[in-house]
C-alpha cells in the first residue's frame, strides 16, 4: 500500500538548512538518490499526524511481578547483611560501595548512549544483580558450605570453583530474563554488554557492602586495603566477567536465531566463569599484584578495544538502516551522515544549540527517534519482532515531526 507522495518525491518536511557540511558529507544538498529497494522496502512518507503516537512499551519494560519478587529477596539479603556485619558495617560498606558502583554504571551508560535502553530494563538489570543474583549465590554458597568440611582446602575450593560458577550463572539468568521480558529492546552485542555490566555492577555493589563491612570489623587498615583492591584497582572485574555472557547472548539475538540463545549463553557463561576463576585463583594461590598487571590489565585493555569496535559496528548498522529510508525518500543522504555518525551528531548538536532560542533538545529527539527507527527496522528485517511494523510507522511520523520542530521556528 502506498501512503502520501510517490517514491520519487522529496521527503516530507525535508530540511532547508543544516550545519556546515565540511565535517559531514561533501554531497550535502544533492537530491536523494534512489536505487533498487531492499526486499523489505521502507514505506514512502506521509505528513506527520497532529498528535505524535509513541511506540508500544510491550516487550520493552520490566513486568510488575518481577519487582515484587525482587522486593521480597531484598528483605532477605538485607537481613543477611545486618546479621553478618551489623548496622554500622552495612552503612559504611554501602557508602564505600557507591564508588565502584558509580564508576561502572557511568561507563555502562556512556556505552549505551548510541541507542539508550529503556529505563525500566536498566533498573531491572541493576536490581537483578544487586538482589536476585546475590540471593541465589548466597543460598547456594551456604548449602555448599554445609556440605563441605570446614577446612582451608574447602574454602579455596569455594572461592576458586564454586563462586565463579554459581555467581556467573546467577548473573547470567538476569540476561536470559531480559531477552524474554525486553525482547523488543535487546538488539545485539552492545545491548548484551550494557545489561551485563549493569547486572554485574549491582552484584558487586552488594558484595562490596559485605566485604567492606567485614574489613571494618578488622580495623581501618584492613578496610583501606580492601577498598583499594576492590573499589579502585578492580571496579570492572565483575563487569568484564559477565560481559562475556552478555556479548554471546547479544550476538545470538542479533542473528535472530532464538534457538541458538541457549547454546551461546552456555558458551558465554563458561567463558565468564573461567575468567572469574582465574581472578579469584590469583588472589588465593598466586601473586595478586603480579597477575593483575600481567593478566587483568591486558584483559581490560582488550575489553575497551572490543567495546570501541562494537560501537563502530553499531554506527555502521544504523547508517545502513537509515539509508534504506533515504532511498525511500524519508531522509536526505546528508541527514543519514548527520544522524548515524558521531562527528555528524556532534556537529548537529552544536549547530542546533547555537540557533536562536537554542534547539539542542529538538535535535537530540531527532537523533533518538532516528536511531530507534534504525533498530526497529533491523528487528523487522530479521523477522524477530512481529510488532516492528507498527513501531516503524510511529517512529517515521516522529522523525518527520522532529525535523519540522527543529526547522520551523
């Protein structure tokens, strides 16, 4: 079915002026080029509706019942902490644990800036890691401790083998829940890594409260050393472990093969548990400081490089999908460069903020809606989102209205 103008007419509300083209595209202002449309053709433009609709939240938010479960588990975890380290240790531990939590969450949200995840799912990821994953690990840990004789060997066995296996499984279960509960927001490896980092940040926060509280009971020197080791030297330890699982699950999601998610989850969980065991083993059996610089620092550098490469791939995918709409007349090629590249976004935001009255907010909304549109189209092409067509039409109307709001004043 054809809506609005024909496929060879210019985009509705096409831009009349944008920032200098020096940093964007030498072909700015040229007519929109039309080639052979892809198998899944983008609809042609129509005028924006008077009242902008919003994409449905179904498949993009945490269910109410999950918060009830997390609330109950929170009471159990809080009671365990208070009985174990006391109220003073819990308060001091919580304050200090906010430092590494803030570092990791800030890093995760910076990574997530390209296509931000729904706030409900972000909060769920933090809650799952800090409450449910901790509760599962505590229950299993207590059961194993009762089954093993209280010896130094048993303690080492739990630290190096039991803890990595159980903790990474508990954190990874949160990712599987997100795949189901947030199936229309969980789009690929970057999303998997972001969710994994948030789950790990929540887990480490609660775990650090316990460690810092116990260290406080041993004296200020012990607390200082523990905080330095866990809060300053290795705030990203848990995040790097669980990110392996998140990457593998996200890769399976991107490929659109839900039957492959279980296998990729097991592969990621195994990798995360092995890396976790290596870290714990270095503290128990080896030279922690030496292994830190020999193994953990290179792994952290590799982690950063991997994130950068994945973000570049995300940008390329956004550009590819928006180019489909440019071919159908919804965007100009220069707009695609502006919306799908980091230099283009920076130049566009600077230009918009310097307009009379400032229109940075309008430009940000244009970028957000266009990026989400590209993600929706990718889900439609992969066939894994039956509601993608409805959201596509909503977001197409929103981008037209965003452009009009940006240029009409």
